[in-house]
C-alpha cells in the first residue's frame, strides 16, 4: 500500500467533490480517481459512495479512522528519524489548507541554500486544538489563526509575545445556509436578515475566535446574533443536513490567499458590509532548531514580499 494513496484518501474525505479535492491535492481528478480505485481494490471495499458527490461509506469511515492513525504514526516516525540526522528538516503543521502553500513555497529556495537537505512538510491531526496550545505543547511546529478586522482583537493581543507569525492574506467572512433556506437566493444578507439569527461557528481550528469577531462587527451594525460554537468539519454532512433556520459562519480566501474552505452545496452570502478576517501561520521560535527557524523565516519573507507586491 502506498502511503501517498492514504494521504489522498484522507484529503478526499474532507471534500464532497473529486475535482475540489484534486485541486487541493495538486493533482488531476483522473489521477486521484485511479489512485482511489487502486486503494479500494487493495482494501477490498468501496470507501466512497459516488451518488451525488463523494461521501464516505460505513467501511470508508472505519478506514478513515485507521488511515489517520497510520499517517500520524508515519509522521512521528519521520520526525524521530529526522531528528537523528543533519540531512533532514521536518516541519509539522495542523492538517489545514492555509498552512501548506506558504510553507511549500519556501522549499526551493531553502534547498538552494542547503543542497542535499531532505525537507519534510508533514500535516498532522491537531487542527481542532487551540493554535497557541498546539505550539506551546509541542504538538506542531506551526499553526493557523484567523482574526476578523474590527473584531476587537489584533494578532499582538491574540498570541503571547514569544509567538511569531506569517501573514497569509485576507479571507471574506460569509454565511452559508441550506438550499431551501428562505434567503438562499440572496447575493448578500442585510441587518434585517440577521436580526436575532443563530449563527453556528463553522470553521476549525479557531472557529470561536472568528465567530466572536464576526459577532462583534455585526453588533456595530445593529445585527445581534446568537453564536453556537460547534465543531463542524467539512465532511460532517450529517450535521449540516440538520441545519435549517440557522446560518453557518464560514470564510473564503480572497486576493490570492491560500486555502479552500468552501462548503459544498450550501449557498454563500456575505453581509452587506464586507467582513474580512486576516489569516496567520503561527510558530514558536524558541522551540525550533536553527534550520527550522531559518525555513519559517524564509517563508515569512516570501509571504510578506507577495503582499507588498
């Protein structure tokens, strides 16, 4: 069994469309489909139902749990082996779309500086934890956070002074609802639409921070909302099917910001006044080796030059 097939399987499980998953995995849909078929043949069962999109079967849910554990142990093996040699550099980060592109962009330049150094960028399963705790507890080398502009919290206030960050661009805060929602056909929501609305926080790992910022901005426009903090993963269709009168708070990248946080099948509507969150990758310099720190500083420099341009 190829480890890459397991990674692709886990990636596909986060989406309900093959094309979206393939784009996030930087491969063609046909190649991803072939790899999935090979994996299903090897394990002896169908992992996804193909009716109306890709959804996990009962066997697929069981396989996903095992695959995540296998990939975590594989990542730990790479980490332990990398720590015992000067010819490998490993950086781990939460399994979250926003982290990968900026870190991957630094790889060619770092390789030029350190020929022969093997670079291992390894996502892990800590994407639902508090981003600062992920760093302070040594669970990951980097994490992600999103702060709403005008939401009363700056990056300096959100993280302790010993934590550094890489800005990764703006994300528009939107509200998703079911196709049969009364407001589903609207292009934007007004204050009247959101008056006394229930907004369910819909993005991990820091959904509460985003939701609190959105609520504070909406209050300035006289649109109070009641926010429910629930962990909603992109493949948690069973829960989303039960959402009827509520809105799910979501974010989508703008201006070239990395990541794909779209909620398949649910109409998106921004508020009549644009609400934007800024994304950051966090890292703790004190817990990094000199080479790890050099790599993240290089990623920070590249990202900042991109925004200035």
